[in-house]
């Protein structure tokens, strides 16, 4: 995030959001702590490595009528109660440390209610170090041998890094060492703070395998606390300022004279738009232990402040920042490249957030409640920011994210707006009392993972060939080996060598000239000097020889080096080609992955559609079956019904036939009765007539009313013997042919009601006077009378009866007709009845010529005429 250099230096193009389109969602992990010993009910169940289920506690269920359901939440990974700190570190924090070493920023925070294990997860406990000590350990294990000397890389006051030259750095080191009694070197490993002892067991130590060895590294740590929306530097050694005591918590009185309250800090934005705490202490540390010690110092300060100022520790956020500066080595691989624009800086923020529970839970009062409200406010702001970010990203909106509303969100603004990797561990305590708060935490955490953060890009590597440090080391080793071979200990102390050399020269004789005639001293001196000169010559020669050898060795090495360099170059170009191929294949794999996902999705949809159709088909089939069954049932019912109806029709027909027969019989009887009545009347009339016209005769016996049985008897009687009417004046029956053949005159009486019966044979009576109503005039002129009488026969046919009679004069001067016989004319259909057909086999029309041998004389008065009909036997 932080780029090297002060604001005056030309700014390197910052890798801002526009340049990077790849995004990763915020990684949200969930850690479930074990139930406390006094807690009995557990409301969380881990149902898979990514999903947990929340059960409403029993009491709550009962209170709310069971309206609380089980809810499930899914995260990138869920860590159960048996997860070790090491496992958690491996999954969550190790990749962030790797990123840190590769110049990428990371943010890791723990979130949850108080007592859910945030601090345990972040810091750990003695013997069981959390993510923070493990991250430091991994960092130092990785960069250990490649660290720059202290104070060579220095933080400036604008969130940048400066390079200090070797001499200044040395001077500063000496100054510091003289100030501090205990040197802060890796030697302090021998006496660590007891509270941090054995935080990480040696077998759990891990390191990054891909460290850039051509860089020098420096680690700076800072530790701040945000309480009540004020930022405090926990590593500050600030003296108490009596003039402007800007105390903690807006004026809480200092209770202990020894305690010097911290001054709150402000946030600033650097030239790369990263937020930093202005004037915050950044301590350069060279080992895990030293870093622990600094952390612990801050922790102590925090604890003291909490006690002294009566604060609620669970309401503060703590941010421990590890800043890593890496400066490339120069071309020789011996010293740091003196170009601060080449210094890369990355940082990892480890945040232990305040308890996320609502204020009401803690039962805080007064100013503490206000403070709590503020702290709650900062978590609220965090939630709001996440929500707005999510909405902006999902709906394409461009709402303002209220980072500035709280210090916590403001400080981490660039992680969300710029780039970096953000991970969150939601800590949960499965106890029943936390259920409702935990549910809120879970929801927020689930939502958080929908927010995406730009993936940090790889930093451009400096233009120098790789492997410089290694080459330099090889060169140094080789040189010392060669010198050793030639008997020149490379590492021997220079002064000692010089002394030895000086000692190897012949000692100078005493050269004091006392006597002018001394002729020995000078020649002795000359001799010694000569000797010395010779030795020097020899040494010079040897030196030249050695130098030449060295030169040739150097040339040789150079040749080797350049060969190796070309080889390396080749390898590098091959590597980059392979890289390209890999990249292409990765894109291809990604493309195919996407395609397969789409296809899977389509298959899924098709599968669902098929299922739906199949279900439809099944239900239709079922319906069809039911319909068929119903149809069958209806058919059989109809058949039954038909049979029943058939039976009923036959029954009804039989019944009606019987009924008809009965009615016909009844009608017949009725008609016979009527006929009888008429007969009776006629008889009575005849009696009257006879009485008035002749001597009174005996009154005939009153005939009996006809009945079927009797009818038959009567008919038999009538056909066998004369009727009781034979007492009336005798009628002389004559043969009708003789009568019709004679020249007698006829009155042919055809009532107008008679129908024309289209018969072939018609009575033809010559010399007949045709009348429709008989009158005396016609009767007086004729001797014979015939009445054409039509009636319905029992078989339904019309039969015509020709009732014939003689006309004679009465004593009173009137006319009377005595009926003598009846001819019956009848037409029959041959197919009407078998009986009839058999009886009329000779022709379709048969005229029955019936002669009644029981003539009934009938006399009429002059004013009236009568006739007597005879029933056909
Ligand atoms: P927080 O910081 O969320 O308020 P702490 O980290 O202080 O919670 O945890 C409260 C207590 O629970 C501590 O005593 C801690 O040792 C214990 N604890 C938390 N998480 C675990 C865990 N995963 N395993 C064992 N003990 C835990
Ligand atoms: Mg805590």
C-alpha cells in the first residue's frame, strides 16, 4: 500500500483500482470456540466444513412460541472447536504473510461478541500462540538471513521509507546501543518475556519458500488502539505534556500520578491515498522475539490505561501493523541499491475488533455507556460500509461509502477502495445466552463475503539480473578459498600480517654517528638497507605474482560468471516462455471452467425441466387411468341400465298389452251394454208401437243385461233358435236374390255420415230412390227399404251393414218397415292378423254376406221410422 519515497520524489505510478480488474471476495472464516465449563446448552452445530447451523435455545423457543427456526450460514471455511491455532494459521493467515513478503497488503480482523475468542485467536495464550505471533515468526523465519542492518531503511513521517547510508546507520546504531542497556538483538532470544514464552513450538515453525534473496528486508511494527473513536499509539514513549493534556476519553481524570495518559492521534492520507496514523511510532524489529516484546509493551500500556481510566477493554479495537520494506541489492549484490524509489513496502494489519454485542448487554452506565455507544457506532459504520460496498458492487450503484464516519473504517478505507486481501474471522461462542447476538454476527459475516476487493497486483521487479546476492557470496567464498590455497590467509588480521612482515626484515643497526671518522656504521646501514631492499624487491615480485594469479583467477571467474549469466538468461527467457504458456493455459482452464459451470447449470435446468415433465406425464397417466376406470365403470353401469331398461320395457309392454286387452274388453262390454240398452229401448218402443197399432201383446220379458258369458249363450241361442221377439208378427224371409232380382222399388237410405270406402264391390240396386234421410214420400212409393249402416268392427275395420226391410202400409195410413235381413260388407287387410289371413286366403277383399235367419220385425209409425240392427254373431 505504501509506496517508497517522500512526497517530493517523483511518484511511481501507483497500482490503483483502474489498473486491476481482478477481484476477490472478502474471505470470511468462522471459528467456534468450545463451550465454557458452566455453559450447558449449545446452540451451534457445524454441519459441514463450510456451514454451521444455529438452533434457538430451548428457553427462547418456549418464550416465542417456537417462532425461532434453525438457520444456516455458510462461509469460506468453518473451524470447529478442535481446530488448533496452527491449523487456523495455515488456512487463514499464512497466505497473508506470503502476500506480505511478495509486496502485497493484507488485512485480517477478528469479529464477534465479547468472550467469543477474538483475542484468543489473534494473540493466543502462553504456549498456544495465536495468529499474530505466528505471522511474525513466519516472517522472520523467511527473511532472517536477508535483513538489512538496523537503521539502513528508515520510516519517514509521511508513511514512506528512506535509505540511510552505512555510516549514518552505524552511528545511529552506536547511539542507540549506548542508550539502551539491553541490546535489542537476536541474542534476546535467550530471555523472552515469560508471558510470551513458548508461544510457538519449534516444530510448528514455518517459512515462506519463495523469498526474493536479492533484496534486503526491514520490518517495522506499530500498535494502536481505537477507543471511543480516538486513536492511541500504544508504543509511544511520550512524556506528559502539562500544557496541553489531551487525555484519554475526553477528560477522564488521571487517577495515578505515575500514569501518563496517551495523546490521541489523527489519520492522514499519504500520496498514494493510503491512510496512516500521523506520528505513530514504528519500531524496527529484527526478530520474532523483539517484535513480541514490542507488542507486549503495547499490550501492557493498554492494560494499564484500561485499569487507570476504568475503561471496558472489550470496547476497544486494537490494530497491530507489520510493515515490511524491501530494498533491492545493487548489481554487485553486495550493498542496497541507493534508490528509494525501488523500495517496496507492504503491510499486514492484524485487528482485534471490539465486542460486537449491543450496548444493553454490558449494562454500562453514564459516560461508559456513551463510550460504548461510540464504539458500537464504529462497528455500525463498518457494517454500513460493507452494506453500501456490497450494494454498489452488486447493483452497479455508486453510493458514497461512509468510511469517514469512524476511525476504524477510515483507516482501512484503501483496502476496500484500493487493493489488498481482506480476511475476517468470525468468532462464535456456542452458548445459549449469546444466541441472538451470534445470529446478528453470522448475518453480517455472511453479507461481508459478498463484497469484493481488488486483488493486489505483482510489483514490477527491478531491472537488475536475479541471483545477485548468491553470486556475490559465491565470489567471496571462492576468493577466500583461492587465497587460502596460495598460503595467504584471506581473513588474517591485516595488522598482524604487517607486524610479521616488519619482523621478518633484518633489524636496523644503531646508526648514530658520533665520530666523524666512523666508517663502519654507514656501510652496516647500507648493507642492511640493501638487504631490506632486496627483500622488498622479492616481496614486490611475489605481490606482482600473486596479483597476476588473482587477476587470472578473477578473469577465470568472470568468464565462468558470464557463462552462468548467459545460461541464467537463457533459463529466464525459457522460464518466461513457460510462464506465458502457463498463463495461456490458465486462461484456457478458467474459460473451460466457466463453460463447464454454464453447462452444468444448463444440465441442471434441463434435469429439472425433465423432472417436471416426467411428473406431469405421471400425473396425466394417472388421470388417464382414473378416467379409463371411470369410463369402464360407466359402461358397465350403462349395460346394466340397458338390461334393466330392456326388462322394464318388456314388463311395461306386457303390462300395457294386458291393460289394452283389459280396456278393449271393458270397452266391448260397455258397448254391449249400450247396445243392450238400445235394444231394450227399441223393444220397448216396438211394444208401444205394437200396442198402439194392433192388439196389445204380452210385454216381452225384460232381457237380462249382457255379460260376457251370457252373451256367448245368447249368441248360441240366437243362432240355434228363434229370438224371444219371434212373437211379433211373422216375417216371411225371402231369398235376397229373388228379391233383388225382382222389379221391386227400393228406398236406398245412405246416411250422410257414411264414409266412401273405395271397395270394389258395391251394392247396385236398380230403381232405387236414394235418400240421406228416409221420408214418407219415398217410402210410400217403394216396397223395400235398405239402410247402409257403417260401424267399427272389433278388429278396428269399418264394416258396412245393409239392413234390409219390407215397407208396408199401417192401418193408420202410415208406412212401416219390417226389417228382414242384414248383409255385412267388410274389407280386411291380409297382413293384419294371421287368423284373418288364414281365413281369407282367397283374396285381399272379402265381402261377407251374412244372412241372418233371425229376422226381427219392426214396424214404424207414419211419423217415424225405425230399424233394428242385429249383432253379428
Ligand atoms: P474475546 O476477545 O472475543 O472477548 P477471548 O479471546 O478473550 O474473547 O476469549 C474468552 C475466553 O475464552 C478466554 O479465556 C479464552 O482462553 C477462551 N477461548 C476462546 N476461544 C477459545 C478456543 N478456541 N479454545 C479454547 N479457549 C478459548
Ligand atoms: Mg478480546
